[in-house]
């Protein structure tokens, strides 16, 4: 049985919604979008991004004017050059968003290392904040709606806040240690412990994998110790979660004010409705809920990073 989430929407907004398929690639949700009538372009849905991002190649294809805006940091200890532009219209499914500020960032290092067949940009908070966002992992559908949506009666309601960058954050716990964890669908991992949190609670001491390259972000390679933990999230307790304890010296995992990042490796265990205007989310188990977690580090081969096959963490059963 379904119950309606109580939402407030204008008459014009109430009729506006769209649903599109997504694919999961390296635990990132990829959707198609059109920009200024061109495309489709392949975009990551990233709750950990404050804005819309396009690559320099897309900017050239759109023939938009860009302005240098310094540099930007993210995951990884380094930074990347940043430009800004404006997009006349970005369309997801049937839903248009007009006159958007967009960041122009070179995502090719991430694309090459992870092996994305195509990566044209990112859909972030500047789009999501306006809407109720449904991530249906069972059906692999992504829905944006100004109208009320429905959730199962058994769905766990969770209040969330957003930080200064628009990133959702919720209370959660790892190995019984409570903290404030961000929800980052752009994070390939299951759980990333920020450096100050991992140090304060001695997570490095019991990690069987040390100084591994566990991803690559705008700031370059992400170095971590790796262990398995038990996570309490959305009213569920999940054992055997592959967890990285950040060793970065810069970027969000080193300097973030929160304690950890929940990535799509863990989020995909749930179907989730994010009601941004009301500051609530609703989560219930997806078909991936009981899947064993997999450890897939990055390997350096002849100076090039690439995703290695799944491998066991020492002291853990082999991946299935």
C-alpha cells in the first residue's frame, strides 16, 4: 500500500515531472540530458556536487562563452582549473531548466581512469534542490517531480539537512560510532571516512589494506586504508561494508566538516525519495540490499590508472 508524501507545490509545478532510465557504471548513476537543444549528453547524477558541470568539449560543442574562475577542489588532494558559463536550457526527459549557471571542468582524468565510455558532465544541487528526486534502483529509473510522490508504507523517513554546498547530510553510524555523514551519489565507494574522523576513532589501526588508490576525483587519485565495517543507516544495520579511511591531505575527504561520505556502493541497497524542499528522504530496501560488497581499487599500469578486478580484503571471504 502506498501513502502520499505531503508536499507543497504550485499549480504550475504540480503537473511537472519526468522519469528517465539510468545506468550504473562504477557505482555512478548516468542519465541522458539535452543542453541548448543539443545532445543527448551523458551526465552523472551527483548529490555531492553543488552545481551543473559540463566538460570543455561540451562547452565547445555548445559554442558557449566561458570565463576563467580560478580552480576547484573535490575528492583527491589536488585541484582543477575552473571556468563558468551559462546554459540557456538543460532538459532531463521532458523537464526543462532554463538560464543555468554551469561550471566547466575537465573530467577526462576521471573518465580515463574509471573507463567511462562517455562522460559529458554532472547534474548537481542547482537542479535537484527544486524537486522531489526518486531513485528507483529496482526499476533503474530516475524521477524528478514538483508534484507529490508516493512511497511504501514501510519506508523509513529520515530528516536531512544540506551543507553550504547543497550536499545532503544525515546521522549514521559505523562500527557503533555515530556521526554526520554526507550522501554523495558521485562517490564510487560504499563508505569513505573523512580523515579527522578516522584518526579520532582509530580506524586505521585495524585496516588490512594500506595506502591503496581507491578512486580518482577532480583533485586526482584518492589514497585510503581499506577495511570492512558495519554501518547503521536509514533504519538498517548493514555488515561487511567495504570502507575506505581517507589518507588525503587536501580535498573534501581531508578537510570536510562532516565525518564520512555515503557513496552509491551503499546507497544502491535502497530505493530513495529525496524531498529537497521539505528536507526529508524516504528509503526502503532495493533488490541490491543483500548483495556482498566488492572491493575494486585502482591500479597504476605504465603511468595510467584503471579499475582493477574485484579482490578480497585480507581476512575477508573472496568476492562473489
